[in-house]
C-alpha cells in the first residue's frame, strides 16, 4: 500500500470510501473544505492507495496546541491488515515533528469496533462532552 498526501482530485473517491465505511456526509466534506484543510495542514491529510484506488484515509489538523484526527477509515474489504494503524502512525510522526504534544479524535457513541481499535493502538477515552454548533446557513 502506498501512503500519499491527499490531492484535490481525490474528493469523489474519498467520499465514496467514507460512505462504504459508514461515515455520513458532514459539513466540511465537500471538495473546497477538504482542500482548505489540506492546504492549512500540509502533510497531515493522507490516503492509502492500493493499485488505482483509495482504500484508506486519515485527515488531521494542528492548531499549534492540539492535533485533531478526522475520518480515519479503511474500506471494509481492506480491513484487519494494519492499514489504518499505518496511517495513524504516519500522522502521529508528522505531528510530533512539528511540535504537537497531544492528539484528539471523536468516536461516535455506539461505534464499539472503532473504540476497540483506538484502545488497541494506545488511545484512551477522555471524560469530556462534545458541544457543537453549525455556522452554515
């Protein structure tokens, strides 16, 4: 598997991967928003490719204080081969190199398989509650 930076042309294939993984379309998943995130966070939005298709993704952002991971996903047909772990470790290394000391992510309630994955690779559940507000019209 090849790990490479996200490209502007990856949008449709990326969203198809996310749908196959059960990730619902969310605000910010459009081409313009994804490109803006990748531009603000060079080297932190990556995909895993096998042959001519994207089989995994990991998007990260760093605000100078904390890192955040988004849409870590592996196509169901490519799971249990360490692909997501490789992408996460790549992101961790890149964040560490630019001074990030803590990495956060959100797992939706009820996603037991995802929670088990994160625990297996060394993440712990925090005692926080997320608040959100949509700013779009």
